[in-house]
C-alpha cells in the first residue's frame, strides 16, 4: 500500500541515515521512537513486522490496552505529560518517561520506583521558549533543582527532552534544538555530571534534530499517517 506504515517507516529511517551522514554521526547513536498514540495495536504490530522495537505513547489509558495487545520485548516510552497519580501505573509499563518537569513529580517517581523495586529512567523536559502550555522546566529552575534531582536514588536521569514551539515549516526548530544541546553541555560542566541523551525532533523536524545532536527522535505522523484528532498536551501543528 502506497503511503502506508511500511513506506513511512522506510522513509524516516532513510532520512535519519542521511542526517547522520551529513552531520558525521553514527546511525546507532540515534534511536527512533515510533509514536503510536491514536493508532491501533494493529498499526504497532505492522511496524514491529518491519523491525521497529521502540514506541512512544502519551496517554496512559490509551496505552494500557495497546501494550497488553502487543508482543513483549518492545521498549515503550511515555512521552506525554505525567500526572502524579498515574506514576504507579506508568512506571511498570514504560521503560522511559520523558515528561518529568518538577521536583514534586520526580519525588513521587523516586518513591514509587523504590516501592516497586526498580529504577525509574527519565528525561527532564525543558521549556526553552517559556511556553507554559506545554509543561517543562524553565532552564533556571532546572539548574537550581538538578542537585536534588540527581540525589534521588531510584531515578536515572538519561538527559533532556524538549518540544519546541510549533513553526509553519519546522525549520524554526533548529534554534531550540541547539539551545537544548548547549544547555545540556552547560549542566554537564557545572554539575560534573553526565546527561547523555537528548530527546528532540518530531515528524516535521527530526532531521534538524539529528543534525543538532538528538539521540532520541519521537516520530508519529511521518510513520503512521495523519492523526484524526488531537491528544491533550500535544503541540499545535503536531
Ligand atoms: C505526538 C507527539 C510526538 C509525535 O508527533 P508527530 O508530529 O506526529 O511526529 C512527539 N512528541 C510528543 C511529546 C508528542 O506528544
């Protein structure tokens, strides 16, 4: 089928390869998260059939049924906003949680992870443009709280995540991607810590994100097709 998941996935993979080549990066250093929100378990299985093993969902309720319906051995990333009262359900299902943006939430995750006997692997979401609507740490607040966050024994902080302001063509995202990388570098220097991962880039701008250092790109519609309805917390233009 022309324009289907098989083609979409092949195209995105090819784009990622080219972007890695252009920027002198190793293909293996960029992980493609196929964002399957609003799409069926069947769509996920089709992508799995093409060798895709990493998927992203942004709403717990929608994800629960889908995860139960899909083969094991899949790495799921929770990429939506996280409500504290959902943490106990999210942690056992998702390998990584991308939207952590407060000490309070991090505390809940740390304590819950301890209860569950696991380490919660997280990305700290950063709001570089000061867009309150999307969630995310203001950079100065994160700078202030990173010591406390790092001291939590049941959290592993993989790195930073951002959702840049929507622009018509996606080209405007580059600036935010390079800012996120620079902010990460600054945190690593100031705190003598390691934040290896940068989760940035969606369907309209994943190539730019790779050129600017993304290690995780979150791509939905370029693989699965247009979504029929918006998901709460989703960026405009997504
Ligand atoms: C929906 C969503 C994506 C994927 O968006 P596309 O434009 O469909 O690629 C990526 N990240 C987050 C946080 C999302 O909510």
